[in-house]
């Protein structure tokens, strides 16, 4: 069945734009200006010269030679003869012809006034532009308006580019039965691989065409189908078939075995396309070459593919080697979308997250994503009241007001150097000798203006006298007898002078509400006249450890016992946020004991319990919290470590139940607790700090949860590198203490190879 969309013709590609005007108006000259500008924008322009009476090809100075020299491909068409000239060495004639017909991004036609194409007019009298078909893009008096013409042409190119029809070609091949059945019919939970791919693509592209022969699941029988192009092999056969069928379209080409494709990755890929490209083939970290499947092909790519196919060369990647191929790296959370399934083992790995159906159902009901968990927590965080604090203890607090300047900064025109305040015209010729008429130390006020031939000795921070407009630093002067100085080096007017109000004007807001006060912010508040500031109250936080086996650090563990590290870790982390915790000690796994401790914790703004939150028989915390009247908002998050995190609310108190393993406790504190505390204080950006880093070693895949793996950070010229540390899991404090950050491995990702770009959750102060 042929796809239905074949009925509607695609808009003309490449766009054709006329340059019109009387003979001698400067058309060729304008095109000569225009061509290099378009080439500089990455475009490949062709020029057609119409109504050439006698072709004197290649003669220097002739019109066709002038535009050829400017860089255009040229076709000169006359009543008796036509002539084409291309920038191509070692090219056969059919290659040349294909080239001018298919490879260009736009065609400029000189002198074609009656054609219904958009035009640029060259005329001294705009009122005399004839009423002919085709949009008038621009009217200019002469050829000196290359820039305006460039903009007009670029707009057309962009418009046509944006208006290209976008179609998706899914290559089903269908012959390979290595995996038991054709790959595209492999199923997970009743959904075939092909349906999965088509669904992801269908979120952004209306026309999906299946290319190749093979059985298709019944739900997809309505899709358009095309056979592979004859005489070619592999993916190229499919791509060529698509391009020949709709030569004026942009094609998103996909393999049918992209098991982890997502609509987001499709949207990202489509967004990479822009004028002046033949294709977009992403590059994935750790893979040696770019990806020709799950890539975008522009109409101009066809020329390259046809050429390669005619030569019997069937690699898409090599076919486009000489083309303009953008090779962007997909964002790290999308990279798995390029994973294809080749072996049973890969298929099993991809399958695993959903193969344990029982768990999966439970997950779907109770496990929420990290992003969602953060949203829930931030929404539940109440805004604390504000209080006034003196400046010397304001560091670390969050502003609860806008701070407005009561002065201009600098407050007066002042010198930035020790030296001499001079009139710039007096030092136009150096050396120049000047009379020193006064001394202006910092803190004093000049007594007189500086007149011609005079200067004032001035210190850093002192006001510059009237009349002086430049300060020459003392190192560029020498004494020239009593009361005189010799200026040895010229300085431009204004040098070493800070103007009044150049940093801040009176009444201007210098610090906004929600700003965390660090030393520079405190300094600025002082500079604009503040002795105290209105800041948010600091949340009160209670911390309780639970577990029969948990003992204090100064006790010696008997078999089965473990020292409480979580409470101290939390106190340390919250201390960095300027929050002192109220430590409630250790509660044994006993409902009555827990309940009594909870009542104390509930007196605070935030109550943090560690341990006892999983689903074991001794994990009593969630139940006891419910009994204590806490409304639980979630009890499992799709993260690793930290899955059994509990969060709830009673009155104005927020309650966090953190998993007992020490690494889990701190990671979840960083991801959820600290942001909640920051939000309570009104901090404008409460989110955890993440940086991008390149992996120096591989990280294992993390199953169906977003996982956080400890890495040591290293700075290089190109940015941050993250080296995985030896780590034995969420109880391994030794491993975690070697790390500076936790690299994020997205849910359902396969192993991340060395060289991948990852996001990493940075511990505060680890970047200092
Ligand atoms: P739980 O969440 O109670 O099942 O605890 C999980 C693991 O974390 C167990 O091995 C506990 O011994 C350990 N653990 C629980 N609380 C703490 C604590 N305060 N400090 C260090 N380890 C703990
Ligand atoms: Mg326990």
C-alpha cells in the first residue's frame, strides 16, 4: 500500500529566489556580494543566469565567471545554449548534474522577472517595481546592499526549511531471524518492538512510513509502506526508497530495534536540524562513529546517497562523509534511546526491568520518580516567618527582603590607583611635565580644581579633583624637581577612574529576596548602608536514629551491632546549611518507644528519622508514623540508593523517614531534605547542585531506578571528569568518603562506558 500523503505535493525544494532589475542595475554585483555571505552561513547557493544571449563561458570578468569566483555553482541558460560550471574536481557529468539539482540549499536566478518566485529588486525607483507574480522580498537602489539581501534570502531559506514536510521512515528489514523471530516483532508485555518505536515517533511526526518487507502487527496495518530500493543493500536501501518517494521532505530515519527510544529523544533530534545541513547523525560517547540510524536526512542528502549507491558503496555514514553532517551528542538522559538490540543477551537486559511482573505492578503503584518526589516535598514545605539579624551573623541566612542601595556606588568619582590626577589633553605628548598643586589622600576632599598644566598627587580610593579626567599610575611617572612631576606614559582619558554610580545607583535593588547570604553578599549589604537584614527564620530540625542494633560511636560494638553514623552525618550536612539539629538519640525497634520519640520530633519544623523504613518485620517506622497521625505522601522512590524513603506531614511538621544505610541517608538528604529546608527559608533556587562531567571509567547499569554512584571529581582543561571510586554499595562509607560527587545513571540505561557525559550530584564544598 502506498502511503496516503503521496497525494499532497511538497513545497519546492530548494527554494528559488530571483534577483531582478534593469540591465546595468547591478544584479550580478549584488549576487557577487550575496554568495560569500550565504556561504559563510553554511549554505550552498547555486546561481542560474537566465536570458544569457551569447555565452562566453569562463571568460574572466564575465557575469557567470564573477559569481562562480564568488563561490556559487553556476548554470547559465540562454535561448541557444546553456552552460553549467561547478566547484567540483574529478566529477563526472552526471555527478555534476545531480549536484546542481540536488545539493544546493537555494538557487538565485538572475533576471527572471515573470516567474512566480520571491524576488529581490534592484531599482532607484521603488514605485516602478512591476506588478508581476511572486513575493517582493526587498527593494534596494544598488548592489551595495549585500547585507540586507543576505537577510532577505536567509529568511526565505529559514521559512522553507521550517516548512519542510517531516516524515519518519522506520526500517523493518525483516529478514534477520537471529533472535527467533523478526526483531521488530519481539514483544514485551504484548507490545512489539515496532509498535514501541512507532509510538515514540508518532508523538512528534504525523507521517510514519514502514520500509522493507515483513509481517507487521495488526495495529500498524494502516501505516504507509514502501519496499526497499532495488540494487542497494542494508539501511541504505530503505533510506533511498524514502528519499526517492519524497525528495523534498526531511526524513527521520530509524531502525525498528531501538528498544529504548523515547518521544523526548525524537524531539531533541528533530530540533537539531537547521538550514545548511545535509544530515544530523548524533555521536554517542564511547562509540567510534556517528549514528546513521535514528538520524535526520535533509533533501540535500539524497545527492550523496544516490552517488554512493551508484558506486556500489552502501554505507550511509560513508556516503555522507563529504556532506555537511552535524554530529551532536545527545543529552545524557537521552543517550539510551540510540541503543539497538542485536543479541538475545541485550534483549534480556532491556527486558529485565519489566520481566518481574509482580514487582513491576507494585512499583507502578507505589514507587514515584525522583523528580515527582522532589515536587511533592517542595510543595509541602511551609514558608517560615522572617526575623531581623545583625550583619555580622547574617552569613548563611536567606534574605527575606530586597536590599536597596542608599547611595551611589562608587559614591564619588574616585581613583583606582596611587598616582597623579591629570587632564588628558596635558599628557597627549609624553614625556610631559606638570605642576603638582595638591595631595589628595584617601578620606580627604580635593580643595581645588586641576587646571591646564597642573596635576594632583592622589591615592587609591580618593576623590578625583574637578578638571582632572585621568589618573596616571605612579609607576609611569618620575619626580621632576620640587613641586613637579614628569609623566612618562600616555593614558587614555578616563583611565584608572571609577565614575560615581557606575556600579549601583541610589534606590537600586542590589540583593533580591531569596538570596543566600555569602561573604560577598554580606559585604554588599554593608556597602549600601545595612547594619542588619531581614532574613528567613531557620527551620528547627529533630533527628532520630532507630534500630535495635544501633549504638553510639563511643561504644564498642558487640556482634551484630553497628555504630550510629547517620545522625552525625545529618548534623554535619545540615550544619553546612546553617541549621543546628536537635539530636533525639537512638530508639529501639519498639512501637511504644518509637511513638514516644516521635512526639518529641513532631515539635519541630522538620523531623528526620533514619532506619526502619523498609518492609522487613522490624521496619516499624512507616506504620508508627501513620499511627502518630502523619499523612504519608510517598513511601518509595525510584532511586538507588534510597528506595524506601518515606515522606509525610503532620500539621506544619514535615517528616522524613530515611533508609538506614549511611550512604542512602546522605544521598536522600541531599536530594530531598536539603532542598525542602532551603524552600522553607525561601531560597530562590532550592534544587540540588548538579554538574556535567565526563566519565573516566565505566559505570554499571542501574536497573529500573535512577542510580547515584560515587565518583571522584577532577578538573581538566575541557571541564570536569568523574572517576568511579571502588564502592561496595550503600553501606560502604569508605567508598563514599573517597568520592566528591554521585554520578547519575538514568533508569533503564545500559552500562555507561568511559567517555560518557553524566550529571553528577555534587557534595557541598567539594568543589572548593
Ligand atoms: P534499616 O533501614 O533499619 O533496615 O537499616 C538498613 C541498614 O542500615 C542496616 O544495616 C542498619 O544496621 C543500618 N543502619 C540503620 N541505622 C543506622 C545508623 N543510624 N547509622 C548507621 N547505620 C545504620
Ligand atoms: Mg533497622
